[in-house]
């Protein structure tokens, strides 16, 4: 495993992070989830990403159990706040009330007294931005959070927040957590250039495009039984955008490239995302320890310019690049 600095900070993260979005507490039994975390630790992964909303807060509980007994200073723990965690009208969003209540609940579930990176899981159109930013700044000053970031914010939203933080001498965002893969490149034209200039690193999710870039989905064939494309609880709705024959055929065209580099399709996808210098870490999920051990081999892989050009040629116009696709839910009103 190799490590990179998170943006312009002095904190290092593993090039490959372990995330438990749709696995812990839902798709995978607790015992199996703990084995995956143990495999991640044994392979050199030190960065673990979760969120209060995952599996209705159960994902944080499972991750807390899995990391119990591991020296706290030996790993980096990331979580998030925004999505509903209860039925109350204030159990969501980025109000000071919800942020403060959520961070304490996350700390308890994760069995820790601080969070390395706390992230605004989406942009909140209902709460004044200064209220959210000042609450996050207070958490840093209280020692409950070390660094702060955001997930799926547009370039104008990022600019507005950074300007306010600078004007009021608040701790600044250091990370962005967007979806990013060979097929989903909406951050490349605006978000990444802005983040590069501001010292913000990307921690990207779904680098394998919900499993499509593994090559296991074949054009003209039904998805494998038990795969994500067949499980409505584990992202079938999201993966459906790629389940078109033209996409699946193009993905199969990546197989000779992967083989030529001595990589699996998954490893190629992860290495591709890591080839972007603004990416600090890529988040991988797993339901089995074997998947962890396979994917970590993408760390340290350097893809040459000729390989990157060939990937672009194979995929053609299929990748989504429209920056307007980075969006947060509109106000409930």
C-alpha cells in the first residue's frame, strides 16, 4: 500500500480506502463485515469511510466494532452528516442542531472520541451556509474533528464556502468526496481545477462504477444472480444507468488493456482513478476479504500516457462529463 497526503494537509491517507456504504449493516452480515475490515488493515489500508445514514446508522456501529482494539492513531476515520437519520423534522440537513447532535451520535457509534475527517454529505439549500460552516469550525476547535470536507458539491458551492471561510478565518475544507470513475467524469472540468488550486484533495467513491468496470456484466446477458444489479437494496437503481449494451460492450474492450498491464479489470479501474494527481484516495467496498486483497494491488500502479489514451479511445463518448450532474437535493419546500 502506498499513501498520499490529503489535499494540502499534513495527514496521509492510504491510496485505497475502505468504505461501507451498502455493505455493513445491510448487505453483509456483521461477522463477514468485520473480516473485511481486518483484511483491509492487514493489507495496509488505514483509511476508513462511512456515514451516519449508511444502513440507517448501523454501518457506523459495525465499523466501530470492527476497529475496536486497533490503536486509534494508526488509522484515519471519516464520516458524514446531512441525510435523514430519523423521522424528526430536524433529523437531517446541515443545521447547527443536526450537525451537533449527529456528530455526538457518530462518535458513540464509532467508539471514538474524535473523527479525522467530517464531511457535509451534500449541499444544504435550506440552511444558511454560514451556520453550517461555523458549526464545523466549532467541532475542530472542540477537538472532536480534525479536518472537514464535503461530498458532491458543485464548483460554485465550493467557491462560496471557501470565500466565507477565508473572510472569517474559519478552518477550510481540505477534501471533496465525489463519484469518479472511467465512466463518470463530471468533476474533471470544474471541480478538480478549483480543488487543485485550493489544496483540496479528492476522496472518490464508486471508482468501479458500481461494479460495471469489473467486466462481470456482459452485453445481451442477464446480470449474475446475487450481483448488485439484481439487488434493489444494494444500488440496483444507480447501476441501471450503465446496464446498456453499448456501455457493457465498451467495458469488455478494456479487458485486453487490463491484461496487457497484468491487472484485473477492477485493479485497472482503481489505478485509472489514482492516475489523477488531485485524487488522494479511492474508496473501495467489499463483501469478501478476497475482494479486498485483490483491489489493494492497484495501489502503486502507474498507468502510462499511452494506456490512458487507449482507455479513452475504447470508451469514446460514453463517459458522463457534464459538470451540472454534480447536484444536491433541492429544498423540501
